[in-house]
C-alpha cells in the first residue's frame, strides 16, 4: 500500500482566469492529476502547471511513500502453469 501526498500552488492572477476561473482551474487540475506518476515510489516529483495560454501558473508536488511492500514468497513466485 502506498500513501500519496499532493501539494498544489496555483496563482490565478492572470487573464486566463478572468472569464471563467472555475473552468480554467478544472482544466489545470485535471491535467495535473492525469500526469501524476504513481510508480515514483520513494520520490518527490515537482511538475509545473500551465494555463490555457501556456503561462506557468503554479506547481504540483507529489510524494509517494510505500508503507509496506507485499512480496510473493519464492515458492509462489516460481510457479508456472
């Protein structure tokens, strides 16, 4: 089982957020979540966030830790069928 810690820093003080802040925030967060690397156990990964116009508007940091790794016993792992 793994724990995922996510920190998001988002600056909404530019033109992309003027007409529809909710839509722009949704777009940015949806893209960010889809790009989380759940296989990066033991690492802290920082990615930049961009608005619809391509402007850097923040960062997302993910840290994935594994509390316990369930390994198969050698006799079960070697069974072929």
